[in-house]
C-alpha cells in the first residue's frame, strides 16, 4: 500500500513529463501543419498577416546562449579553481556561499538590474566607445551596428552569463573536490605548479563531468526567460549584429502568449515551446549523462 | 632544466593565479552590485502601506498587499502538493525501485526536469488547467509552481534517505515492523533536517519564478483570497510595473524585487545552515 503510493508518485513524475510533451505537440500542431518545415527556417513573424516563422527567435536563442557560455566558462572555471586550489580556508565558505547566492537571485531581479542599472552603463562605456572606434566597413563596424541604448543580443548574453556562472562554478567545484587527494598531491610532489596541476591533472581527471557541467549551464541559458525578456529588445527579425535587438524563444512566448491575436498565433507560440523543449532536453539529457558517467568513474 | 623554461612556468603559474583571483572578484562585484541596486532602489518604497494597500492605478499611491498575499497562498499550496509527491517519489527511488531500470529512468528524467525551462511548465499548465476551463486561476499557478518544486524535493529526499545507515532499516525490520512503518516513523524522522533543506531549496526556487505564472495565475489588480480566479502575485506585478512608464509603479517594482530577493536569499542561507547542522549531528 505504502510502496504503491510511492510508486504512484514516481510515476506521476513521468506522467508530468509525458503530459508536457503531449500538450506542446497537440497545442502546437495547428501551426506546424500550416507552416510545415518552413516554421523553422522562415524569419517572418507577423501577427497581422498571421504568418509565423520561428527562425529569428531560434537563432536568437542559440546565439545568446552560446555567447553566454563563452563568457561564463572561463569565469566559472576561474572561480572553481580559486575555491579548490588557492582560497585560504577561512574565506572558502563565505566566498562559496556568495557565489551560490548569485544563483539564488530570481531571474526577474536580473532582468530589472540588467535593464535599469547595467544597460545604461553598458551603453555609455562599452557601446558608444566601440561604435565610435569602429572604422566604417570593418568587421567591428558590422558587429556593433545598432542603437546604443544598452539592450540587445550582447547585453542579454552578458546577463545570461552572470546567471549561469554560479551553476557551472558550483558543479565544477564539486567535481574538482572529488579528485582523490593522492592524485593532486603526487602532481605537486613532482614539482608541478598550481596552474599545471589544475590544467594537466585535476581538470582532465574530471573531463567528462566538466563537459556535463558546461552543458548544464548551456541548458539553463537556452531556457532562461525573464531576464532576457527585459534586455534583448524584443524584435523578431534576424539579429544582424551584437548590439542589434533580437528575441529568444522564451522571451517571445513570455511577451506574446497572453496577447495572442488568433488561434494560429497561440499555436505558433506553443510550437515555439516545443522547439525549445527539444533543444533544451537534448542538451540537459546529454549533460546529465556526462555527469552520470563521471560519477560512475570516480 | 633550463632557467628560461623555469621562468616561463613560473610566469604562467602567476598569470593563472591572478586570473582566478580576478574572475572570482568579478563575480563577487556582480553580486555586490545587484544587492546594492536592490537596497538603494528598493528601500525607498519600504513602508507600512506596502503591506496593507493593494496595487494602485498609475499615478496614485498604493502597496503590494494583494500580490504578497497571492504569492504566499500560491507558494504554500504549491509546496504542499510538491512535498507530498516529491517525498513519496524520492522515497520510492531510495527504498524501493531505485535500482530497477524503471527507477533509473525516473531518476534521469527527474534530473532533466530539475533544470527544465520554467516557461514550458507554464505552457503545459495553461494547456491543462487554463484553456479547458476558460480562465486563469491561482490554482493553475500553484500547480505550475509545484511542478517546478517536485524535482528538487525528489532529488534531495532520495539523497538524504540513501545517507541513512542501513542498520537503521535492519533494526526496524528485525523488530517486526513493516518496511512502510520503518520508513515513515524511523527513516523520515532521522532524515528530518535533510528533508527540510530540500523543502527550503524548493521554496527558494519557486518563490521568485515569474515565467510560469504569466499565463496561469495572470494577475489581479484587487485583493482576493480566492484561488479560483486570477490571482495577484509579486513576480508578475514586478514584471508589469517595471516595464511601465509610471514612476510610482517602477518604485513599487523595485521594492517588490527587494522583497522577493530578500526572501529567496534568506531561505537559501537558512537551508545551508540546516544542512550543516545535519552534517554535524
């Protein structure tokens, strides 16, 4: 009886995931049937003519997540190495806690901070100087065209990077702490410097798990909603530069779902959700698999 | 070894250390900057009216009472739902079927759900509980929040139960108690503080969630205790007010953000303290 109850609860979890997939497929079906494969490749998103192509939000999601990962990865690594190898024991706990608090701050607070505090500073000290420094026609010029108002693809990526950083740092730190002390000590005993111990011994030792940690961060960046909605500028067109406004799948759904103008519009938004589901669950599934493999090894 | 190579290694090592310290400092500066903005912008609006008046029309004074009460009601209901399902599911994984193939599938998908985009949960609940009944409701919001809390609780429940000594189970069963009795009366009790940590972490996770509430609970301008209708809640009010042009609304949004962040951070710190207490005992 009690066992049955527990089993039912575990099965309810599976049912919830199944229901999630089913509801996205059923809800998005009208749009997928109407636009077919073009839904993924067409960049026109127009509620007035009821034509929906998701290429803009999809590309926006992939670009912001990739940029966020690129920015957060070295920082998360640095924080994890600092906490495991360099930090004085007294400071280890307070700094570790502080980094974890960064993970606890709600997404919407990041959004407000990004829009009202970060964006003006970014516009004044990064966007304007870069845009004036860029020679017309150069690569820098192409990358930095846009309105210097502090919102757009790159600012959204930076905020995302701050948000995923603590998750990646915490997972990496746990992984590094799981390296047997003997391995680390023998490397130091051979005369290796701290940098060499980390880069050639402990990090390779947890390689699989580290890739998993990075993908976990990527998964979060892909599905993050509120913070991005505040600062990405919300335009459905293909982003043309780093400072151009864009949109992600999640921000499009958040902005338009309650104001959808027609059944096809709603269906298109749910179909977008399905696309996001497929992308994130592939990434997160692989991430968990990698971490599992690492756990089995050590 | 040539001294040039030695110098290069030393320099590389120093550069590595400087980099690690610098990026850690950068992360701490980001945290400090966010907290500073919250305090400097949010404290201005912190007064008694905030807790006793409802959200105002643009340009007039008011508070966040309806949103605070709505958020508390939805979070409490969500936590009750999530605790029942999460603790039972975690118990099944730890004590009954965790080693079966089905058990590892459940564990794997639970881990994936743990970091799934919350906005998808909102869409799911909209399709299940809002569209069929033609109306947004606080109940739908609670269910969405519960779905986000369950994976956290399942995970921590399994982890803390596996930490309990197997002699505890054996002793109970040897005395003739059925396993279900041993689990509910012995194991759950000895794992109490671990379960509490899980619940606190889950609460911290859901109390700031905005995306899943946008199209489940929606919002309500007025004070209401009825979860059957649209329910005001802090995150959605903050979202709407922050993006408005009204100064009073923006001030309320900052103060609301301060309230939420303070709640989440306090709960996170308490969860850590509880976890440490448990490790010590």
